[in-house]
């Protein structure tokens, strides 16, 4: 299987990428906003010693064009996409009293956790 995983970072995303490779994925496509996190994910997968291709794509899922580029590169490299794991996540400043809520912070959470997730999903589904 070819598995695309967004939100590669110090948390769940990198662990999911490693587990996909460990469980026999033929290819893992990792997406994060920083190259360092992508390089770390690749090193962890390579350390397993399994036959799994790794494609690293610097991606901010809040940018629809970058989501499209991620899907396109995955298909160009591996010929298909079998699974998408949306692990990109912004925690925000919760909890806070309603009267003090930082609406810009709320927008950042929704832009990534809801709209970014949907944008990436919409770009991957046709494949």
C-alpha cells in the first residue's frame, strides 16, 4: 500500500509513518511544514531496514495548492494512493474564558484541523 501521512512532527504523525512502514507499506509519503521533521521521519523509517519507499513533501495543509502538489507528487512517484492519514493538528490556546478568547487562535485551529484536513482529503480522494 501507499500511505500519505500529514502532520509529521514530534508526536503521532511520525509514529504513524514508522508503523505504516513496519506493517509493510510499499511507500510512505510524509508531509510537514519543516524539512527537519521530514528528514527525521525518513531516518526513522530507514532505520527499520524494511523495503519501503519514502517521499518527503514539504506541505502546509492550509494551502490548497500545496495539498494538490502533495497528491500529485505521490502519484507521480508511486502510481497511486491507497490511504491518507490526516495527522496535522494545531492545538490552539484552549481553554480560555469566552470573553478573552483569541479568535485568531481559533481561526488557526480551524484552518488546519478542519479546512486543511478537508483540502488535503479532497485532493487525495480522486487518486
